[in-house]
């Protein structure tokens, strides 16, 4: 595909990097020469310097021939104008990043498609939703729901006491009479390789494992992984930015008691007015005495969601030292994933990855309904809708020409999830969840065209 990306910082660079690895034809547009030079020197892309919302810049970048325009600058206005002009010039599809959380509440009041903007993406909204899901499944490190929970992807690290240790996938499946979950990806401790498990794959101590599960399989996973689901009643949030504000608002609606610490006095006052059910504390969350005075050790969860990743990580480590059961850190640098896990911060949220997940589903071939990249793994899970022309229709899964570096994690039929084994026959309109490594995505896509 011929893809133009407006914005060379954080999210834009991350998208350009991922897409260039897949041999997509990428043009990166930004007015910052330094950012563009860095991207041009490190990625196989075309760099264009200029105002992304400028007509002359877009014409020079060849946006009129592009299959997709992804506008992800830090300016909401620039992104909207960029997509509007790109569509008028002839770009086939446009996606704009919005930064205002409140934008989501009112976007249905305006027909953005008629203006030339096909999709809106809010990284902050995505991060707040991810945190909500992680709070709900408190013992797991990562989670993603498909079709309102008909199937859920959940990730965890196997500790010493997990009954999984030393058993194969086939042996674990016999522990319960019905199969309500399936392992889809494994990463060994101190290894950079992702394993797509088979029946004879053995679970080892320290494995990072992703599962797909039915609603009734969640309790089984808690039992088999040795995890305990804690009831979340009290949450402390460090950081009153867009993510902190949205998260506090959502948690209060669920009846959870929330304390939010914000360093900026004016913002703290503003948040106290906007969030009447949240206790807003003006202070420095890096101050250990302040955290202890606010009863950090009595919290069920601690969220570090400031704009500074180091502050988030250090405050989460303080919470962990006080035995807070659930800690979540918002980070920007993808390189922190390995480091933070090694020092004890297991649950991480990254806006760049969440945004990439959302945008990639428009890039994948076949009718892709949803997509999620697995944290700290070189794999993704794609939800395909089976079209009438798909090659998988009417065939048992065991007879499909499926690559060994991919696996079907489940099927959703008429709104109901199914853990599909070898004799399951796929039908038209089924929603099929496929976990695969990068080298197999092309072959998988061909099966669903």
C-alpha cells in the first residue's frame, strides 16, 4: 500500500517503523527537520518536510496517489485539515488522531465522513479503555476483548507455583472437562523469540503466555495460572492529564473510590470541579511521604499515568514495595518493556502500540474487524470476518493450509465465542481470531480473501 503519515514524532514514527518493516510504501510528512532526518536515516521511507496541513506539501508528497493518509501530529486541528485536504486530492482512506478526550462524546454529532475523514483515533481514549480492562481482570498483565467479551485475550507470566509448569498444552487441556481457553503465544524468559504453541509445547517457569478464553474460562485461567482475582475498591492515580482524567471518571462511574494526585495546582482545581466523586490531591506524586500519608498501602491498584515514563515507573515500584496488588504504568518508550518487567512492573500501557493496533486493522488485507499486537512479543492477533469468497469456508481447521507460525485462537459465531479445535468447520460470516508471527500474516490473509 501507498501510505502517507503526517507527524514524525512518537506515534507517527512508530507507525512508520512498523509499516516499513512490512515493505509498505511510506511517505512521512513533518515540519520538524530534525525529526524527519532521524526517521529518514533509520527507516526505509520517503521523508517530506513541510506543513502537513498545507496543500502544497500534500501535493508534493503525492497524497493524491495514496491509498491511506494517517494524520497523527500533536495538533488535532492539523490532523483534521490534513485528512480533509488529502481526501479532496484523491486519497482513498483517511485516519485522524484527536487529542481531546471529550471529542469522543460528540463525534457522532458531526458527519466526519462527508468532510473526508473516514476514521478518528484517540490514543488517550484507547489508553483509558485499556486501563479499565486491566483493572477488571486484575491478576493479568494484558487484556483485550473481542465482540464485547465473547472472546478475550489475556496475558500473564507463569510464576513458580503455577500448575501449568512442566505440562504440555495437551496435558493442561485435560485438567478441565470442557475446553474454554487456548494458549496462542509464548515467550520464554530471557528470549526474544515468540512461540506459537502446539499440543506438545511445554510450559516453563517464567513464561509470558497469552490466552484466548471464553467468559466461563476466565475463572479456569485464574486457577491454572495460580493467580488470584482481587476485588478493586480503592485506586490511586498519579497524573491528571487526559488519560488520568478519563480513567478517574470511568472508575468512579463503576463505584470505585479514586484518589488522584496532580502536581499542577490550577489543573488540580479544575479537575476537582470536573470530578466531584474523585478525591483530588495537589502534590508531587514522587514524594514518598505524600503517598504514604494518602494511604498508598491500602490501595487495591496504583496507576502511574503522568506524561513522564520514568516518574510512572518509579512511583509504581514504590507502590509495589508497599504490596499494592495491581500496578499499571503508562510508558512511551517501547524499549522499556523488557526493562520494566525485569524490575517488577508487569502491567504496562503504551499509547503508540494501542494506536497502531487500531490503525493496522485498516491496513490488513481481508475483512479485519479488530487487531491487537501482543505486548513485548513479535506477534499479533487479528479478527477476520469470513467473506463468501474466503478459502476457509466449509473446511475443518485441521485441513486448512495454515502456517505453523500461526494459530486460530477462537471463533465468534452469532455473537457467541467458541474455542475451535481441529474438527471445527468455519462458516461464512464467522469472526475468526488468528494469532500469527509477521512472516505468516501474508499467507493467513490469503485464506480470508
